[in-house]
């Protein structure tokens, strides 16, 4: 009879994997910075004239697969990643690449104009350039005295 070393945390790892599969959220182990399935990573930076959001979304095939909305100073990026070739689950040894629907909403650091927004997709990275709203000039209001 072979001796199997006792690993008390092995069952916790199996339970976490089962929960990951059940909720399809890809809960990351504590202390890591992995992204949950269906929630792409996003970086946002700004210059004096615009705000730029860079989002990792590998696997998009056409522009109809992604939707970008700006509403009430919140940027929402959503869409679908299609699987190119179907592999039977019993032949799959490891599956880490995401496919299916995704969505991410983030608050923007300042107000942006919906006019002039540009988006480009290259090498799995979606970049959204949003021009900042120019602050309205202060208007002096005259008071009528009677």
C-alpha cells in the first residue's frame, strides 16, 4: 500500500475550484492579482485634454463583439469573446483563457464629452480616448436695481 502524505489544505483548494466553476467568477487565491473571468483589466490615465482607458480583451474577432457606453460619467465596456475551435472537455487538460460575455464599468476621474470619443483595438488591447469637457466660463450676472 502506497503512503500518501497528509495535505490538510488540499480539500480547500478543491472546494475553491468547485466554487470558481459554480459561480464562474474565477475567485483568485488570497494575495494574487488575477482577474476574475468576465471582468477585463482596465487602466485609466488622463492628460490635460483627454482621459484614456486601456483594457485587456484578447480574443475579439470583429467590432460588433464589443460595446462602449458612457453615461453619467461611467464608462461601460461589454461584449462577447467567441471560442474559435471547440475542444471536448475530456481532451482539455487546462483551460485559463476566457470566452463568453464580459462587462466592466468604471467611474471616470472627470467629466468627459461624448462627442469625439475614439476607440481602437490592437494586439488584444482596447483603447478608448475620451475628450474632457471644458469647464464653462464664469458668466457675470448683472443685478437690476429698481
